[in-house]
C-alpha cells in the first residue's frame, strides 16, 4: 500500500474501533442459557449495529473487530462478506 493508503487504513481502523467501543457499556453479557453464544474473556459485546461498507461495487458487513496484543498487535475487522461461500471462508 502507498503511504496514503496506510494512513487511510489507520483512520478507518480507529473510526471502526471507536464506533463499536461506544456501545460496549450498554451491551448485556450473554446469558449462559443462550445456546448460540459462548462467552470467552476478553470478548466484549457491543450494542452498536453492524456497519455496511461499499467498496468497488461490493458490500461488506463489519460486525466488530479483534485485537490480539500477543501477536505483535494484530488487528482485524470482523467481516461478513456475501461474495464468499462459507466453505471458502473456513478455508
């Protein structure tokens, strides 16, 4: 990526993180009776709705983000992309 691209990626990352972090205090912790959710620390749930990004005629749904401090600060957006089959994603 060019220098400008790296700056834009960093700006997007900060904006997405702030967006989801603003909903954290209001989000309820899942109940143990909920069979579809597994609570693992330090997972955090946000009450904010997903973000819908349009890129080159293709939409992606951002449902959150992940940061792993132990992996040299690896950061990832958690994305649902309708352009991929489930088998391709599991890969």
